[in-house]
């Protein structure tokens, strides 16, 4: 690691990760502990560590879809944001598999609150501090954000918002010296598919990634001040092709693929 890269990481004094209790969020913790030895890491999640469970961060229990919970969290920011630059990682999110149904409207609205509203709220509240002290933002989007995703329609749409919003922010905040990265993983070995409604193993190991591989790609991209990273060369190839397809045709292809995955 070059001196310039080491200096970039060592400047952070506060790291805030939403959804740090599992999956990609949890994988960020040990990597950032190595790179940012002087930083205090906070993990924001509805899940609190079980009795006897040890975590290498300060856990803060908060429901990011609940306005009252967000207001309580804002009161903590004066304690959380210490002197020095902040790294904010918006990782919390989930999907819901199946055709859109009126019976699931509340679940879809909750998903929009967590996948879209919460990251916007977090960035908006952290930005005044970042402009004064410095900072960087990683928003965990998805390869699902590159095209419509039948059977995961709302999820794909939330990730499309996060992808485009993050890339716009990258340019909006350049003048402030704040880096913004849209991280777009493909299928990853987490609890995402189980929560979305899939049973058993969905994607073969040869086509998926580990959370650690996704995190490594994100950290390398942030070091280079990139606005977007698609993790994994296979995902990069797929997104390069799918982004060139006409929207209607790409939607039909996605529908066939996602229907077969469920089977």
C-alpha cells in the first residue's frame, strides 16, 4: 500500500455502517479496522448483538424505517461524529421476490424506506459535518439497478435510484472534497436471498461472490476516487452487455432469468 493510500485511510476518525450485523456490512468491519486503526466504528442495525456475542464495533440499535428512531439517532450524532473525517457506509437493505401484490404493499413501502429514504436521510444529516471535517460515502446499490427486474421490481428500482443518486452526488460533492462511491455487487453469499423469499442455494459458487470480495472491490475503488464499481469481472461483463440492451428486451431477459432462479 502506497503512502498516499495509507494516508487516505488513516485520516478517518469515525466510521458509520448501516446493517453492520451481517453480510457485506459485517465484512467491512475487519477490513476497515486494519486500514483505519484510529477510527471508532459504529454499527447501526435493528439487530443488537446477542448475549455473549462480541462485535468489533459499537452497536447502535435503530430502525432506519422509523421516523422516531431516526430522530433519536440524530440526537446521538454529536457524540458519534468526533473530530476528523467521517466514512459513511449505507449498506442496509432488502428485497422481496414475486410479482407485485396489493397484499404486500406495506412490505414494499418499508423496503423503499430502508433502501432509499434511509440513505438519503443519513447523507443529509452527515453532510454538514463532512463539509467541515472531511469525509467519504459508500452506498451499496446492486447490479439489479442496471435494468428492470421483474419479480424483484421494487428492489431493482430502489437500487437504480441509489446507483444514479450516488453517481450524481459524486459530482455534486467534488468541490467539497467528499468522495462518493456506488458499490454494485451481484449475487453475494449473504442472507439476502433467504429474506427475499428464496429457498436453498440460489446462485452457484462459480457465479457468486463472498462479502469479503465485494468489500475489497469497494475499498480499492474508493481509494481511486471512483464513482462506481461493479464487483467481480463476470458481473462487469454482464452489466456491460445488459446496459446496451433495449429496455423492453432487457426486461424480458431479466424475467426469464429470475423465474428460472426461483425454480
